[in-house]
């Protein structure tokens, strides 16, 4: 099968996508072009540095929705809390991630039904999925060699996945609000509730099975520092046609680790240079990686001394946890674990020097990121003092690149970027090649390479270069004399800009 291209204008492509669930373009998972879809990926939550994270998910359709909400900590993407949320037509669910003495917890005053029910004082995040001795390989739970502290739950990212639409009349009535409160949330919270594709449960004379997901979800998130007076608000990355085309629904019980991003359709559609690239994959998570693959991130930074400004970039890799095995070098030779494209490093909690995790190089193996000032001046010789040839590394699933250690977000997953200018812009390249690895790197088409690279090749031979990333940039400013004796703080955030490279290469 060859890479499929069509000579369509952007307007024509938009019309194709708008055809609906039966259209060819919508039968493959793709990025939403209108901010609504079946899956929402929120690149960052945090409770560090005095911040809370406020979130919302909106059902703008006339159909009731069964959703899975999952929070993943930022070091290795391990789940720290998941729950089901049931949204009636035109409903919104809101919540907040706030700090605790040990870690973080989820709180909500929203009345929409959740399963399980959330306590009034909130539900604390847990460390079960990364607790204990390190377990080799790609795992959903168990130790990974990094800290097992609950502090690790204080930052990460989260995803909301539509499991299906609810067509049963009795269930719909139970989750629909009357005078602002759902009629009977106990119906969906019951241990006997089964909406899955094989369900035999009958309620009110109708099957309880959910119908397939149809989209129409959107959302927001805000990183609010009450004492500091900043609010970094953003919209999630949205995926459409996520569920496999033949799936009736992807509902699963509360507490299950499924569904996750591996449940995606095995065909991806990417708009690239005016054409639609349709690629086939062995794994659903690779299809998602293809949608998010970038060979560079471009954004600005401000470090103005007068306004005491600072800049951080959030860079999250939401499919990294499916492709990076744990390997503890202190346990001896690496006989089993194998890398999976496009990642080039295994996760190890006892790293060299100050580095641990699974580090990906920014730029190529020797060259750090390019930087320009606002007048077009260029400098591409960045590096750490005493370590000038390695350049910066992104070692975690959720990373924060903090410019000159500004620490706007107070991240424990931060990598300092020592830019030479007071303000300007940076291009971070993901183009590592030729990295020696034990047991090789298995590509998206099943081919094993003796050396690792930042690339991912599909079953039909389409090669996507770079790494799958989502994120944004935040800046803060301080006006030391907003009014006589008054200090004011301001914050703003801006989406990253990207470059993408796809080619047809021999597998």
C-alpha cells in the first residue's frame, strides 16, 4: 500500500472531513480542525509553585456521553487517578487539581454523575502505578526506578476519552439534570452497570450497551496562581474518529486501565503540505504518534530584566509511556528490553549525573537548539557549562523547558535552557539518528533497526520524523509600579508552532 495523497484544497479537505462518520476521511483518526472531537489531550496539570489546575469538558451534542478521565503523572506517564464521567446532552463537567500535604487531589463541586462518586473533600492521587522495585519492560504499573513519592503526582497531563454514547432511556433519565441535579447517579455507579460491547444488562426493557462514540467534546484548562495573580489558560489537543470504525463502543468499568490511547483506529490521516497522508499502523498508539509528530518546536521567550519576566515551555509526549521500557542498569545486562520508535532511550531511575528517566536529545546528538533574538541575530552554540557537546535533553513524559532557570511553573521535571539573549525565539530540533542501542529499536512497521532514530515508519512505508509532542509556552511579567505602592503580575500563554516532515522511504 502506498502513501495516499489527494490534490485537494484546504477547503475541499475541510468538506471531506465534514461529511461525517461514514466518510472516508473521518474513518481514520485525525486532529480536529474545529476544537471538538472524541478525545481531549490536556498537555499539563500542576499544583506546584502555588498553582491549581482548573478543567472543563463540554458535551455540545444532543446525545449523552460516557467518558473516561485519566490523570498521568509527568515522569513516566503512570496513572494517578481515573474515573468515568457521564454527561447529559449539552452538559459541562468541571473540576480542579489542587495541592495536598503529600501530593495532589481532584476536587469538584459539579453535580454531573461520576463513577465512582467523588468525596466532598476530593479524591487524592495515588502512587500505586509507580510503587515498588523497578520492573523491567513496558509496564502499566510497578516501580520504574524513579521516586515513589506522592510528590510525583503534583504535575503531569491528563486525557479525556469518549467511550460511547448512551441510548438507553432509563440511563439517560438517570444522568439528566432536574433542577440542576442528575436524577439518580447511583444507576451508573452501581457495580452491576455494564455498558460494554458485550453487555447483556437490560434496563427498562432496553439493552444498557452504549453506542459508538460520535464526538462533539471540547474543553479548557487553566493553571491559576491565586497569590501570584496569573492564569495560564489553554485548550486541549482534540482527536476525531478515534474509535475503530467497527467498534460498537470502547466502554470499560471504572478502575480499569482501559480505554487508553492504544484503542485508536489503526489508520491515521494527517494534512501535510496540502495533501492528506493516510498511514496504516500495527498499534493504535502509533497512529496517535503520527498525528503529533514534529521534527521541531518553535516558540518565543521573554526574559526582560525590567519586568522581571520569565518563560517556560511545556513539552508533553503522550505516547511515550507505550514505547519506552524500564531498564535498571544496576541489574546487569540488558537482554530483554527493546526500544520502540520513535524514542531513543530507555527509562532508568538511576541516571548518569543529574539525568535519569528516558532522555531525548534536543537537536541532533551534538548540536543544541538554535536561538535568535528579536532583531534576527542567531546563536547556535548553546550548551551546559562543562558539558558543551551534549545539549539539552527532555527526559520525562511531561517536560518543562525553563529559560535561564526562570521556573515560572516551578516544575520538578524542568530542563534549563541557557539562551544567550534577553528575549527572542528558539527552534528545538528532534532529529537524532545513529544512536547505538542494545537489542535495537523496533519501528512502527515491525522492522528492527540496530541504531535508534527520531522517526516512525508505518506499515505502508510512510516515515514521520521527530517526536510526538503537545504543549505551549507560558510567560509572566511583574509591574513593580502599576500604581503608587501597587505591584501587579501578569501571565500569558501561547501554543507552540511546529514543523513536520513525512517521506516515503523503504521499510
